[in-house]
C-alpha cells in the first residue's frame, strides 16, 4: 500500500505541477485559468495532449514548441518535478490521512505564491486569503482540541510581520503579512519555525547578493519564496525542530 501511495502521489504531483504552471503564468496577468487551453505564448498554437505530458513531453520536444520551435522555459518541468517531490514528501510524512490531502493543498499554494512573488513581487490575495480560511477550517476540523493553536499561529504570525512592516517600511509589504496569516492557519505553532527559517534563508541569500553579486542593500528581494521555503520545512519537520528546541529548556 505504501508503494501505491508513493506512486500515486508522485504522478498526482506531476499533473498538479503542470496546472500550477498555468496558474503561475496566468493569475497575475488576470487571465482565465481554464480558457483558452494550453498554447504556445509565442505563436499561439494549441498544445496537443501528447505534447502536454508532464516532464516527458518537454524532454521529447527538447524544450521547444513543436509548431514554431520557440524554446520552452526550463521552469515548466522544474515546477512539475518540484510539486511531485513535495507530494511524495507529504506521503512520507502523513501516509493515508486527511493531513495528507491538506498538505498537498498547502504545498501547491506555496509553490504558486513563491513563483508569482519571484516574478512580479506580489503575493496574490486570491490565494492566501481564501487559503487562510480553508486552512484554518481544515486544521480545526482535524484537531478540534487544538483550535486555539492554529488561530494563535495564524493571527500571531500575521501580527509579527505587521509590526515589522510598520517598523521597517519598505523591507516587507502587506502581502507578506497576509501570507503569514495563511501559513499559521496550516502550521499552528510550527509557524515559528517557518518564520525563523524564512528570515535565516533570506539573510543568507541577501548577504550573497550583496557580497558576491554586488547588489545594493536597497535592492528589493521578494520575501515570499523564503516564507514558502520555511513553511515547507516546518510542515514536514517543524514539530521535530520545535520539540528539540524546547527540550533544551526542559
């Protein structure tokens, strides 16, 4: 049964990842996610079903459009593989459970938010605000005795980033605050781990950009990808990290 679960999770992740590519491209442009169907952004030719098989079609076409030969970004197979890997990790962490379904939803949303923020410096309200409500409802339904933990994680994470926005204007934006609301709804107390890892990884990348790439300290860097990274780690091993840290003071 475990083998079946892993195979199904990987294949589902590839299919979902293919759809996430559509969301990442179309959502910030205000385009429909359904119509028109998949097509080449250069020549407009429809992409046939056999040219739209995750990973396989990109490899067989050597990363080019069949109709016009325009190069297809390597991001498309990367997002598909990334989503499949995340779905497999969820299967390893949660096995057959409602938590597995919720984690799939969470990581899929995180991937979309991370790439949209990386491309456009925006965190879409259409994902994080409904996602926060869905996440909070699902978390409370699965763990009704800990309802206050998820509510506190959501409001506490958002409040913390809001204070940073007020104290350090320009460093982060309201989108990051809304994303923290979304993260806490799914993670509960583990949002502390997610935020810590987000700031840590953001600091490391920031130093690299300044020291190696000679970027200015005032250069804007999207924080959404770091929040997404911290959230994914917290989802899978956040409880272990938090318990290990608290045990130092027990």
